[in-house]
C-alpha cells in the first residue's frame, strides 16, 4: 500500500502526536494568496515563494512534531469526531448499537480517574501469564496469545494477497519485534542512534520499575530487551531492500517454513493462534527466521520472557495510569521532538478511530460527506486517467508493445472514494464502559482474528485499508486501485469554493500521484490483476530504470536536516509519483481550459494565471514545519520526501513550470538534467 502522506508505521506515531487542544469547529485550512512571500523569486526557490508567509506566521504547537496542512486537517476532523463521541458516550435511550460501541470505548478512555485508580492492575494478568511460562515451547503459545491481543514481539503474522495470485489471500510471516522505528537504531553507532538506544533502555527501566521490579532488576531487564532487539535488528532486511517485492517473495510449504527455524515452533504457533490448516505461506525474509533461530536457542528462557513482557507492557502503557503514560510518552518525545503529550480527549478519539474505525467512520461521513463531493471527485479521477493515458501514448522511450500493456493496466485501475460500501461489523466486539485496556485487547483480537480468517479465501475487493476520517490516500498494487477517504476531500486539497486550477494543484495532484504509483519502481512490477508479473520488454525496463535513477540521484542530493541527505532510493516511488502526478494533473487542467467555451477557466485570478495558481495550490499543500528530531527520524523511515522537496524537486523537473513563471535556464528552479519518468 503506497500512501500519499506517510507510511503506516509513522501513522501510528503521528496519530499519537497530533494537535493542540482547541475545541469548536475551526475552518479548514484553505488556499490563500496570503501565504505567498512576494519578496522571493519563484524561479529561485518556489517552495519559499509559495509558503514564505505561511512559514513566518505558523508555529508548531507544543503537542506536535510537525505542522503541515494534513495535520491541520486531522485536527479539524478530531473536533468533528470529538463531538460525535461525546454525544455517543453520554448515553440515553436513543443510542443504537454503533453509538454504544464507539461511545463506551471513548468513555472508558476518558474515565481517567478510574484508569489512574487501577494502576498496574489491568496489565497484571498478562504479565503473570508470561511469568508462569516454564519452557520455550510454551513460550511460543504465549507469543501467539500476545499477538492476538495486539503487541507483536519477535515476528509478524498476517494475511495478504498472494503475490502471484492476487485474488487469493494467503498467510505471511515477516521480520519484526523491534521497539525503535528502524533496524538502524540498533546497529548504527552514530551519536543519534546511541542516544536513542539509551532512551529505550531508560524508558524500559522506568516501566519495569512501575510493575514492581527493583530499580536494579528493572535496569537489567531493560538491557535484556536491548540485547535481544539488537540481535533481531541485525538479521532484519533494510527498508530500501524491502521496496523490491522480489526480495519479499518466498512462498513455501508450512513444513519448509517450520524447518527454517526449529526454535520458532511455527506449527505450534499456527495452532495456538487459531490459523486455518493452510499448506503454503510467504516467508518474506527467510534469512531472518534462519538467523534468529540461533538466538532463540542460545538466549535463556527468562531473557526471552522479559523481552515478551516488555512488548506487552509498552503496548499497554498509554492506556494505564499516569506514570505509565508519562514513561511511554518520553520515548515518543525523544524520537519526534514533540514537547507535550496531546490532550487526553484527542488520544481517546484517535484510539476509537484505530480500534473501531469503520463504526466511528460511519458517523463521520453522515456529518461531513455528501454525494456531490463524490460526483465531482469521480469526474476528476476520470480526467486524470485520460491525462495519464495520453502521457503514456506520447512517451518517446517506450515501445508500442509495452505501451499497450501499460494502458491495459491503467484501464483496470479501480477507484474508491469517501467510504466503504460495506461497513465492517463490530457487533461481536465486547466493549465495557469501565474496562479500557480490556476493550483495547478485545478490539485488537477481533481484528487479528478477522485477518487470520481471510487466509486461503478469495480477496475481498470491497475492503478498505484506511478509515473514512483519515487525511491520506493510497494505491494498492494487489488490488490495483486508488483510494481516497472522505478525510482528505477538504480544503486545501479539495475546495468547492476554489477555481479548478487550485483544485487540480491539490486533489488533482493527489489523484495523479496515486495513479502514478501503479507505474513506479514497485508498481510497474505488478500486472493489471495485481500479480507480480513482468509485462515490460527488456529494453523498456532498462529505459525505465535509467530514468528512475535520475530521480533517485536528484533527491539523494537534497539535505533534510543539518547535513543529513535524503535517501533517494528509499523515496524513489514517492518522488516518481509526485513528479508524474504533477505533470498529468497540469495536463488535465490544460484540457479543461481548452474545452471551456466560456473562456472563464483561462482567466487570471488575483493576478495569477491558471497555471500559476495550479503551482501555488500544489505548494500550499506542502507548506510545512518540522522539528529537527522528526526530520531525522523521517529520513530513515519515511519513503516520502519533506514538503520543501515534494515541491522544489518536482517543479525544477518541469518545463511547464518554467514556462508558467518565466524562469531562465541558469536559475535554481530549472534543473540542468531534468528527470522525466512519467
Ligand atoms: Zn504515495
């Protein structure tokens, strides 16, 4: 799943770090020429030109790690969801089943007094279960139980489309089991990584102390966690290598998988976790299972139990009493630079979105999303698809044979807009008004079991991978579809009050971005049915790689923070999508202007031509402030470039931009070797 804004891992961090405590309905952050800094030459630094005044007038709120339009929008969505949940939590005779679920989950989270009074008690039974484990076989049963209630020690187990037969869902086991957001934090010895490891140890020491361990014992436990996670990290594949689906394509029989690492007791695990009797699965990183097998054998049982306890404790901490919440927040604070924890009601709204997202989402779209928005979006998607079709047709470097295949794939791309047509049914999840952690565990177990039940079944193409209030969008290669939740269909991305030029620079570019993902370094390897299957001629494949390398090299020279440069290979797919998306969105706008008999579309507004307003609308979306800590974290983990380069990296490759602003060859926004893939 390739998203527009941030990768799922960071989504967790980001949703846990959002927003200031302002109530009431704030207006959506729309497009305005007031954000422009007219003292800057647009051909010198377009990002600074489009965002200069916004940057001068904006501050990162203390409970944020960054400030950018989609975070502002998320803030606004939180307000709306807050209103829905407060009402649902208040109870009353009119409450239906959905309001009961979301209202009681939210209410149990807001009942801080009773959560604080319980202290460590809610997590004690789980810690006792682990303590009672008497051998390594029984430990794997316990890990299966822990995986069901949420935390993911040691490895990940999930279901997904078969890479070679997208219509069929199969089981996957994958590397995992780390607390810090990337393997680099464990194996790299630069000052930043050493510091973050120490913070992990401090945080773990504090949390173990809170469960009743002596300070000495807790410090020893924390060291054990670091030792085991460092061993797991050493055998994990890095993010850049994981981008190539071929590196994650290792389908084998269940017995072959079990034989890779006898100490994982995989067959026993599959039984304990309640998996169906499947015969084949994808082991995404066989080396991980082979190498870590030795670790499981050599590490004492008590050390492994300490490691599993840590994952259980750390996952529960945000939903326990205040000292646990504070200790857990420290780690996030040091990783992202966020100064303050967000208000409790925001954490509780985010929790409800995470656990019962399609129940809360139903209420959210009732309030926010009308059929009119969907119609206008469908029309734009259609226009953008036509524009990409023409772009493919006009490519000088691609043979007719591959072009025909590319068009078949483009035509097969489906779209989803707003919200799912079939809502997830949460009726079997037991939600109690006075049992926060129990609610979280039961909702997690519902989701884990739902995922496991899909194994060896046909793919449900109606399913969504994001909840409706999410301010994001994605392309999925196995579904071969683009998806736009209701949450992103608002200003500054999509504004009914604005001219088409600004909207094509906003949501038009998002649509173009997602469509281009179907043809980026990853997407191009999948066929129209979503299977990993090469449909390119050898020569065209080479021509693609050459052009993709141009983008990778270009972005590798951009400095994210201090002297830290972007990883051009990690961000290649997103940068390709940004470049292609901008080109086809602008082409679509030009068609609209050409087709407009009234001449209205071509007129200047506020002194700017439609092409200039397109680029200004695009720039506005990425006006951004980041704390240095989160900027560093993102370079390592985020396949998306920072806002400044999502704008300048794209426009300097576009002759259309240079024409719109009258830039000259020697100016910074005119790349000497402009890259062009799509
Ligand atoms: Zn993307």
